[in-house]
C-alpha cells in the first residue's frame, strides 16, 4: 500500500491524520495539556502537518498562482465563475482576493502545526529513531510551506514557534532572510532524517510511502539554492541527490499515472486517496477537467504554451505535449477524441486528471501531486552549471532530460511510430554559448515541468526583461508590482506590524 493521508483527530487548531492502512473514525478533541504525551500523539501530530499541502482541500489554489498567472494558462471556466481567479489571470489583484487569503491561511496553518511538533515532540519519551524522523518531517514541511509563501508573497512573517495571543503581532521578514530560514529547515530536516535511518534502517515502514525523506530534503534544498541564485550550492546539492537512487522513468507519462505513483523518479509526492470520509482524494480532478467531462474547466493551456513544444515537419511533436495537453485530433482519456470546444483556448491540461474509468467521483481523485522529481533535479544542475559558465558540463544533465523525452517512442506502444525515434526529434543540445544554453534550459524547464505549479515563479525569477516578454499579452502586468502578490487585507487588519507589498 502506498499512502499517508492526513486528517483524523483534532487538537485545538490541529486536525490529525491517519495512514492508508488505518481505518479509524474521528476520535474527538484533545486540549494541548493532555496531548504530546505519547508516541501515538507524535505520529498523529506529524500526520496532520501534511494535510495543508493536500489538494483534497479545494481551497489549495497553488495552481492559480503558479499556472494561471503565467503565460502557460488561462483561467477557463464559465465567464464570471470564480471571478477572483480571473482577476489574478488579468493582474488585477487586490488584498481581499479570496485566493490570496486562502493560500496564506492554508500554508500558515501548516507552519503552525509544524511548530507545535518541533516544540513538543522532542520532550516525548519515545523511540529515538522515530522521534528523529518526525522532527525531520516537521522541518521539511515547514520549509516547503515557507518556500511557497515566500515565492507568492515575498517579505512575510517568519514564525518559528507556537505563539501566544500577545505575540501575534509579527512584522515582515525580508524575502532573502526567509530563504535563509528555508535553507536551515531543509538542512535540519536532512540531518534528522539521516540520523533516524542510522538509528533504525527500518524507520520508514513500507506501508507509509509518502513521508519526507533525506533525498526529498536535499532536493528542495537544491531548489531553494537555485531560487537564491546560489549556483555553486545548487549544483553541488543537486549532484548529492543522485546518491539516493533516483532515476528517470522510461516513459514520461508514467509520472502522472496512478498506476506508477511514488516511482523511481518521484522524490516527494503529496498523497491522495479516494473513497475516504472526510474526502482525501485529489479535487484537482474536478477543478481542472473540461466542463464536458463534468469538471469546472479551469487552468486551460494557452496556444503560447503549446507552441513552445518542438516539432518536426509540422506534424511530429515532442511527445510531452500530448502527455500534458488535450488538443484537436488527439485522443483524450478513455480513447475519447478531444473536442477543442471543451475549452476556451482549445486545449485542456491532463497531468493531474484521471480517466472517468478510474474514479467513482469526479472531485475525489486518487492521483498524487508530485512536488519534485528527478528530472527537475537534472534541470536544476544544468541551470546552475550554466550560470557558473560551466556550459560543457551543463549539457550532460540537460540532454538526459531530452533523451528520455524522445525515447518515449521506444517505451510507449500508444505512440504512432512506436519502436523508432523520429529522425531529428529533440536532438541533443550542443551549444556552449552561455546565453543560448540558458535559453535552452529555460525552454526545457517549461516543457518538461509544464502544469506542475512551476511556471510563474520561474518567469519572475528570470528577471524583468524575461517576464515582460512572457507577459506581452497581459496589459496590466507591471514587474515591480506583480512579481509578488498582495498580502491579504484580513492579515493586515489583525497584524498591525505587517507591511504591504509595494504597489498594492
């Protein structure tokens, strides 16, 4: 069995979780004074820390900020439906935008839960290996939540312990300093998780796949360095991730197939499990599916995104396109022809959808969400080496990603021409000119990681000139204002020490 899925017990503002193999009903409420006493309490507490990352919560709108705000996607849906999403798509975002408020609340809720674990679990009399693992998981998840908040909002309150009501007035911390704390969290996560394994090599039960691991901590540390432009550290740390045995799947599409979850390429996945009460399934399956397919039709790919994929003879495309996007002339799920009238752009995204034949309820999908996989580690290494002007070395990880993409023809029997790689498709990159190679790596990130909640943050970190070029169709975009989203008005009203991002 595969999944740790969280929500079981409630302690004050906590809701605690159970593993897939656990079949218990909600148990009630614990006051803090009677909790954090036993090993079981520690496990319940850390399980709850995973829940805010889940897309079982329909208010987890990371995809709105990462995809719809970018040049990869349009809002979709009916005109006027979810107007707050449309305002983000058009860069007409205000402090009372519902998506801004909920993403802030969800991730700070996760941080609060992690802080409780880090405060109380060290004092519990329990197995030392398990204690170290739980502490490492809490550091990992807190780092993940801060990483997303930092990229969305920039300068944010840095809260590292449970606060009393009289301590809740917390000023912004500079974005660079938040990144430093994220680094620290992933380093401490790695140290604790490694220590746990050294104390007990079996500290990760096979029935609990999906927990944070040392490799996951290293991977997100490498990504943090990349966003900080710490190129040497990013390259070195990405290289260290290889030691944990990750490798590319032969078939790219298997990274988004429920039958291949938690595979050798996957480094950290948010686990989903359908058929539970309360719902623990992936609600993206309904939010993003076409309206014709009983979905809401949001997050629709743009022509600009489709045009990014390489093609030969105007007919043979990079196979990642049709693994990512539904388009005219191609089959949708369950061998149904895709109808471009299903979407306002003529395209629908596919990565986090499941065929109706696999699900009994549209809003309760079983498909996990992959936060980071080994292909991205290769691209992190390539980008860092390129920025260090070690361009010849950067070609190696870059071309591994391209090689896997074109070799899908050798492994996917559904591809027309299976068994033979089309001549000229996705050739190795050979240029060692730094500017040309930088552009090639940015292209590769866009097509390899499309609709994996990456693009907007990449566009912004590439800088103002790149962003202005990417958003030429978004007339309201102003880089120095829109590179960050406004801090919610509700937070400004309750935390008087908060300062708003410039321009809002």
